[in-house]
C-alpha cells in the first residue's frame, strides 16, 4: 500500500461569503476531530480563494507543498457532517476523497495560484519551516 500524503494544514476561507456559508463551523468541527486524534495538522485561514459561489472552501495543504480544494455544501448543515468526517478520515487514515474534490476541480488554476501564495509564506508561520 502506498504511503498516504501527509496533510500539514487545513486552510479555510474566512471571507464573508464562506463565513456566512459555515466555513468557521466546519473548521471548528475539524479542529475538534484533529485535537481528539492528537493530530499535528494545523488549521489556518486565508482571506479568499476567489471561489465564493462554490463555498465554503477549504484547502488541504500537503507536506509536499501541494494542495487540493474542497468546496463544501453546508446548506444541509447536518451534524455530524459526513463530508467533514471524510476529510478527517483522509487526514488521519488516508481515506480516498476524490468525490469531495470534484466540485472545485474546474477551478484548479485558482487553486494552484492559492497554493503558490501559501508557499510564499503569506500566512504567518505557515507552512512550517523544516
């Protein structure tokens, strides 16, 4: 079995659209799950990915310096949210989340640009220096 990629950060959009659509609640839920599992994965925020109509948006940032975007559907707002549980399972146990990535896939150019910005250190203290 191939080694799973290490997610070192979850970076949620904190712009008004994503915030109103529940990004903060989603990040809180993920933080609780990561804390309970004693994961070192950090949760950070970024002002806007430019995908407001798709949001709320979170980016999973990998140790390799790559990232993938997940545009959540918080309109149903189930508790617990199965998409958030799948994200936790991906981070903690390597679960495949290809289905969750589909909504943002057409916007990969914007995702790549956001990853480039993050790699420049635009978010203070992230990514962590080795």
